[in-house]
C-alpha cells in the first residue's frame, strides 16, 4: 500500500467569525483547504486544513514541503513520517501550528478505512459517547452570553463555556450573570483568551470558585509559564492551558513539569494530528491530568477529535463550537448530538463523515494535484 496521489482544494468562505478586536487589520475569511490522499489500491484518506488567514500559505506548505515526504510512502508508517516532518520543521521550515496535523489525520483515516474499522476502534476504543459543552464565540454584551447559555440549556446541553470579551471586570459580570441565569444544573467554564495580569487572574479565578465553574482557561498566553504556575498554586479552581503551545507533547511537557496547568489542551489540527494528540493525552494521563480536546473550528476535524476522545480515558467533554452553522463547512450534515447533549462517535470506517463535494467544487479557488513518480 503506497500513497500515489496528493490533492488539495482551497475552498473560500468569505466569512470572518471573529470580531475586529481579534481579527486585526489583516483579512480573516476562515477558508479551508481540503486534503485527499489516495493509495495505489484506491483507498483514500481525508482531512480539512485551517486556512483562516491565508489559503496560499496552507496550500504552499502542503505541496512544497509536506507532499514530497508523503508521496510514495506506506501510510502505516505514520510515526516515521510524523518524526520526519518534525525534523524538517526544525531545519528552517517552521510549520504553522495547524500544519502538518491534518496530513497525519488523512494517514490515519486511510489506514482505518483499509482495516474496515471506525477510527476510534482502529486507535483502540475506550467508549463511544461523550457529553458536549456548547462553546460560544466572543460577544459584545453580557446578555448575549446569557441568551446563548439559556438557548443551549433548553436544547438539552448540560454544559456551556463562555469566551468573555474583556476587560477582566466585564468578564466577571459575564460569569455572574450566566450562573444566575442557568442555575446550578449546568456546568460552566470560562475561556477569556486573555492577557490578564496575575492579580487579575487570581481575582477572576476566586470569583469562578465561588460560582462553581468547572475551569478557567487561557487567562494568559500559553508561554507565560511563571504566571500559570503561580495561578495554579494559588487557586483550587482547575486551570486549563497549552491550547496553542508549540512543540506538541514536548511543549506541553514543559507546562506539566512547571506545574503550570491542571488540565492540558490538544486537538488534531493544532497539535500535529492524531499522533501528536495521543502523545499529549497519554503523557497527561501519566501525571494524573485530563487532556480536554480543543475544537479545530471545523466540524469534519472535530469528528476526528471525537474519535480520539473516545480512544482515551482522560477527557470528560466534547467541545461543541457554536453556532454550528459557522463551523459545519465543508462537511455534510450536523454533528451527531442528541436531545440530552450527548455526542456519539460514527461507526463507519475511518472518520465516518461525508464532505460536501458539490459545495467544495463550487467554492474552490485553487485545486492542485501531485502524483508519485
């Protein structure tokens, strides 16, 4: 079994999902690049790649740097390919954090299909369902968070994570009003993606402890290990971190070694695929920590996250990025979430979801294909 074809479709959305504060002056149209690998026996492996800032950058990295490593290889040699890409990264490539994870996903998808197994069983199943938490975007008004939490609570979802907009005192108002609105029957988390001072983070964390929130996430940039260590030492509330840490499990290991996280974060887009995410989750398990899997902002890849989450023990939730209409593209259908807020992993071989090829071709601005020599 050898990979003979490497194809990409750069698919345009023309829709920014962040506010101006986070978008900045540069364009952010939240495009995706669809990747398909094909083996000499016809087996295909699929993934979608983040191209929120520049489809040109994603497309160029895939074809110029990654495709030559993958073409002609046996997809079962995933570990060797994964380490080779890390070696290339160190020697003056410096992949964006969201690459080359999708390529690793496509390799796993191909091998699971070849084995005629759903991906989570090919990895090694632990369960087949998880509770979801609705994870909203940034809003301008406190009532927007209240209304969002109530909306998903009424849909049967039992947990909600706010991304409060800052500054920190406004964030505290969001925390208070949301808890008052949903009562004690809904699990709550806060992820301000903030630049708090240490004193501000302690004040916010103590408020969240009183309000019985499940965790506080990313109150600082992930590389500010001193602040994280002091915050974890000071608060009883679990602190979630490492969402954007570079260096895969090597990078997350530094946070664990410094006691700078109570919960670590990983996902198959930003942490070098299924291979990288499993390394992080298993390392965290050895230290008694949960690895709560982070959204990729793309439903197709979030289903891959679900497969991984169902193949590990130390993950309690599935992050359901809402409103779902913003993140479905270019997958067909909705995520398989029931009226009780439980998501069930697909049982079809591989990832087990369909891409909307009619939509992909309609919105494709660039198609490229490389063939193994």
